[in-house]
């Protein structure tokens, strides 16, 4: 089945609303949708929900002979799949352009950044090494697959444990999990992709575009970064001319987002570890809220309800020094972590004041008020250059 | 007649699942000469198989006097049905027909002569990407569905190209049917908040246009959130919006 085409009226409306700094789901320019990370009962199995986008990653391993050029290094293999389940427009056995791009980006993000210690995967030099295989399946497509896939893959890799092996002479014994505790992979750092959609030849920028926004965007910039603010890869597609300032600004936004997502992943991992240790119940089934019909649930759409201009002025007049607002991930059920609760934005980066749930979160808005960041060509904001080490790594 | 109806009666308004069966004894109905042979009509989700009626969709069993039964289900994928009015997106112009996407498995065709006042000389102005409100004239499983933008008298009757601006979005088919039902409270409640234009297609597409972009977005988000809310929740939400927005 072919993909639903985008009508002229949707395109016009989206562009107009982006110009007016509004998004379809009531988010702000720099807001991510809710991220939810859930681990399965097996090690190395992880689903990530990014709004309605849903991605499953599964890590597996096997013993293989190494490559001749690198006899002491383990192998990493990445495979991303788009099934018709995700979107009726996807065909299961066709190499679409999107599929190739996503696979390549995932590989660049996770293999080329050397976030996994491949040397520790060597069993017998030149003969047997572990091959780590990461399968990423897209379960539902609502835009920004790359970010969801990268979060899912790195979370699954950090969660994964390979069987313990013992070497006696030439004999390799692989122990089952019951005999000896499996060992986790050594993850040096967690590269996470952050996507920026550009509209009107780069005049407008949105973080975490949804599917419809992706259909009207002019260009896409994907930055993979770790929490040490090192850029692991950067890719601009769509052929738009970006200014140096814009790229720097994006990398600055990315660093904020990445630190938040990294914190969320480590919270989710910690939570899962704790539950497993305590012998509690874990896995996907446990993280489903009970006695609720889940099939038709959708996240409650944040609505703009109050008259905008009046409150904005009031807030500006009341605003005082902005403290550091770091959202703390919420643990909804065992084995999960989640940032944001749908209704109000809990991201640190807050800009426009034209959205308000209720007057009661006025105090919170005051705090955020001074962190305004506006993207446009004319800019007076100071440009901060990220650390040089990170820049040199950018491939 | 009562024999047939009695097997449904207990379940009206209840949730039924695929595989549920309603049994009645044909011979006893026919033998009973005192009652006239009465027909019942199986709507969507029900199918007759010999002595029994099988359910093949999950949803709520509905009944309309005198003899109509159907299942009110909440699916998202549209299947064309003859006579239903839908919102389509024109995807291609090929010779004398337009290809229109209606959200079903196959694209529908729309002849350029099927517009009000269109002749071979006087072609309607339809561009690729335009929205059309049209009606199915042919819809069956073996043939390409065909749309028309005129009624049997050749009048537009509200159909045709529309949507210069405004927002198009998708909701479930169940919600669309609820919006269109004459006793629907949703639209009545919604239009109290502020005025807006709305086109609802039975294929789950809804087009909204209000005075400003923000108002359009509010209406669209409200409609989407109506999907799974009780009447009380909905009224409470609408009241909050009305208080805040006005």
C-alpha cells in the first residue's frame, strides 16, 4: 500500500503554523515528545517510545572468526528494519532510501564512534571473537526514527550481557547464565542522535519532527553526541545551506537534549537492575499499566487554552534569575523510565511564552523564562564553541 | 420474528467479539405459520452462515428499528462502501480521470465529468494535492472504487474541491461516525467554544478551519482527545477550554 500523500492544505497549514511558532501537538520548538524506555525480560531487549514512534532493539551475540585485518577485535553488526507494521507505506523486503540512510546513520553513530570496547570481545586472538548483533525494528512510525533507533540501540547495548567463556588451551567453554553470571559489554560512552528539521530554507528549526513535519521539512540535520559533549557524527540532508551559527546552535541544543536522554537511560537501566536484583517482576508485560484499555489510548494533547499575550507580559515582568531546571525522569512502572508527563513541558530549554496549561504553573514558567532561545537569522546570542576535542571527532 | 430478534436482544449495547455466534432455528421460524416471514438486515460486522449469524468485528452490538443490526467498531483502516461520502486527496491527473487517495488499500478514480457543471470543454479546476469531498458510486472488492462529486440530479450538493486552508487530520472511524450521528453531542458542545468550519469524511478524515491557526489547532486537538473520553470528561474539558480561551 502506498503512503498517504500530503495534501496542499496540510502543507500550507503546517508551514504557516511553524511560522507562528506553533506545532501540531502543542509542543515548543525545542521540545522532545515523551520518551519512554522499557526493557524486556531478556538481556539486551529494549523498546523506546518517542511519542507515537515506537522502536524495538534486540542485541544478540555469537562466536565467529575475526576479520583477518583485525584478529583481536570483536565484530559489531547493525540492522534496522522497517516493516509494513510501522507504516503502510513501508515494504518489508525493499531497500528504500530511508532504510539505507537509517542503517548507515545507526552504524556511523554506534560503530564508528567506538562506543563499545571491541577488544574485550576477543576470545582467542585470530580464531574466535564475539559478534554483537543489534537488530532494530520499527514498530510504529510517527517521525524521527533516527533518534528513537539510536536511543533504543544504545540502551539495548548497555543492557545486554554476553555469556561468560573459559579458555583452556584451545578449548572454549561457553557457560550458560545458570552456571556463571553473564558479563555486560563495556560501553565507553553513549552516543545519542538528535534531529533538527529545517523549514523555509533554514529560517525555522524544530527539534524532534513528527511524521507530518518531516514531510514538509526542507532539510534535516542529525547530530550524534555523547554526554561529554563530543560529537560522534553529524549529517545534514536535504541540501539546504546552513550557516555556521545555526550548526553551532544546534550542537548546543543537542548537548542539552543528550544529557537529559542519557540521564533517562541510566535511570531506566538502574531501575531495571534494581528490580532484577530484588527478584521483582520485570519485562514489557510488567510495565503495562493494569486494568486499562491500552489499545486506543493516546497521549493527552497539550492544548493552548489561555489567552496568550496578557500572561506573557505578566511573566516577563515577574521573571527573576533562572535556576537550573533539570527534569527528573519519572518511573511509571517497573522497568521503565520516562521524561515529561505530556501536559506541560519539563525540558530545560523553554522559549516561547504563548502556551500555558493553567495559571498554576506560573511559578515554573518564571524560572524558565530567561533561557529563551530563538532561531532565526538575525541573532545576537553569544555562540559557545563546544570543546575542541569533540569537534575534531566529528566525522 | 420474535424468535430471531430474541437471540439478539440480550446482547444489544453489549460488547461482542469476532467468533461470537447468534443462533436461531430456521425450521422453527418457517414452520410457525402464524408469523409472516420476516427479514433482518445484517450490517457491518455481522454475517450469516446457515443457521447462525457470526460476528466478525469486535465492538458494540447496535440495533435500529425495525430489523437492522450492526457492530459499532473502532477500526482505523477505511474500506470503501457504496454511497459513503469521504474526503480524498488528489494524487494524480491522468487523462480524463483523477486518482484520489481515500485512505483505503487502493486509490479511487474520479472522472473530471463528475463535477457540477463540468463538460468536455469546461474542465473543473483540480490540482494534485487538492482535497475533494466526494461520494462512492462504485465500491466492491473486485473493482477499483469510483468517486463522484455530484448527486443523481447532477448537483454538487456540498461536494467538490474544498480546503484552501485549514487543517486535515485523521481520527478513528468510530469517532467519525459519532461526529456524524444526528444526536451527536460532541459537535454541539464544540461549537459553543468558538465558530469553525468542519468537513467530516466517513474515511476518518476531518478538515477543520477556524479563525486563527491557534483556534484550529485547539479544535483539532480537542476532537482527537474526544476519541476516548466519557461525556462528563469531555464536557469538563470543553468547559475548561471555553473559560480559558474566551
